C-alpha cells in the first residue's frame, strides 16, 4: 500500500489506481472513504471483501457534480432538486432509483442507489480526473469505528488497499446524513452531520429512523439516556475510576473524565467522538460510561452514534443496581 502526503500529486495517481481496478482511501468532509470504479465489478467486489461487508449492505456512490447523476440514478423526484440546491456539494447522501448500469452487487441487490457530491476537494478532483463516479463507503472494517485521519485508515486497512492519500483530518468527523427519496414520505435513514431540522427548512417533511447498525468498540459502553443533570448524578454515584465520556463543563465531576469537546459547540463533539472511541479502545478499558446528548441538531447524530456503540442503555425506567 502506497501512502502519499502530497495530495495534488496524489490525485493523478489515485485516478490511475482506480482506473486500473484498485482501491484508494482519501478524506471526505465527513470521514475517510474508499474509492473504486463503480463500473468495475471486480473492484466493487473487492471493496466489499476489504471491508468484510455484508453483500446485502450497499455502498454509497460519490459523483463529481450533479451533472453525473444520470449515470447512476433515475427519475429523481421534485424534492431531490430542492435538497441538492441547498446541500450539495456536502454531507447529504440521497437514495434514488438506480440505473441499470449500476451493478446489483454494489447496491446489495436493491434497485436503489445512494449518491452524494462530497464537499471535499480531493475526492472531487479524483473524480474530475476520471470523469466518473467512484464508491464512497467509510474506510473501516464493517461495524468498526469510522476513520477520520490517515493514521486511522492505516490501523484499519493497512495492506488491504492500494493507495492512501494522507491529506489531513476529515472536517466534520462523523458521517453524512442519509435521506431515502424512494418512498413517501421521505425517510432519514441515518442522522449525520446535517441535522434533520436543517432538512426540514426546505419545507419538506421527513420520517426519521433510528441509526440501525451497531458499532463494535471493543469495550462496554454504558450510555445514560436521560436528562443531563440526572445522568450526571447517576454516573457520579457509580463511576469511581471508570472513564466517563463527558464535555468540558462536566470534566470536574469525575475522576477519569474523557472530554469530547464543548456542549455549546457540538461540532467539537462530532469531530472528536470517533477519535475518542479509538483512543479508549486502544487503552482497553472494561467499561466506559457516557453522558447523553439531548441537544437538538447535531446532538441527535451524536446520540445516535453513542446508542449504536453502547453495550447497555440506562434510562429513567432502568432499575438501579
Ligand atoms: O459520510 C459518508 O457517507 C461516508 C463518506 C466516506 O462518504 N461514507 C459512509 O459509508 O458512511 P458507509 O458505507 O459507512 O455507510 C453508508 C450507509 C450504509 O449504512 C448503507 O446501508 C447506506 O449508506 N446505503 C448505501 N447505499 C444505500 C442504498 N442503495 N439504499 C439505502 N441505504 C444505502
Ligand atoms: Mg461506515
């Protein structure tokens, strides 16, 4: 696996590698992704095998601009254009009817495809060089912590891919929001960095689903899903020397606080959540406790990630032990 730090040079080489059927990892504005030629069946299959991804779980497709949409998707509904105008390029993935040329292997046999124009210059430049869409799943083994830096990708996939462009950290640190427009009303199937409230400002309504897939942390995370004040009281009673995931304002409450950022700026929390998960995993604690994020907006995505990663969720109704 080659690693390039010069991302201007790297773009040309990345395009070459992808053209020849290889796999390249690069930053996007959300997390690091894995790019391969969406029209090369072998390359697509290799992405599944590298990620150890269930074949029924489809890959996202990245396109360099909305002009390329018709190469992968069909008949976008009216509301698609509203969303695109507001949020592309950017961290919004949209599920549409797929075009015939897109392999069933890529979409997990579903007749739908998830597409986005990323808001990061590196994948855009690679796709412009190729004049073609590429795959865009996160660059981690399926079910594990998403990578937000080149060193995260190395620790996940060293030797399994052909090229890694080390162009600094991803900007946001959590994944894109996914909207499914193939059903009515439209559904948000993953709350990501764009809050549902922002989507609703376009005048459209959405049903919001819980983040389905679990995240394997390698340690037991216990999430306190209740009012923050109450959660802090409950956690303080039991924490002792256990690490507690909190924010700057809560650090003084615990012996071993693990600070995710600032509650008054949840972008800082989003940016550090996966990094903190990785650090904790490497320290190999048995149990880690976590405060809730009940704030609207990005708080919902953060809470979704914590829930997906948790071994146990303690709520008001749980019996205290
Ligand atoms: O921010 C992101 O979206 C990152 C960056 C690297 O692009 N990618 C990412 O990919 O998070 P991944 O594979 O980790 O998650 C993609 C999610 C999966 O949960 C998958 O089930 C869903 O998107 N998805 C992909 N194609 C779909 C489709 N055709 N219909 C419904 N859901 C789809
Ligand atoms: Mg992922």
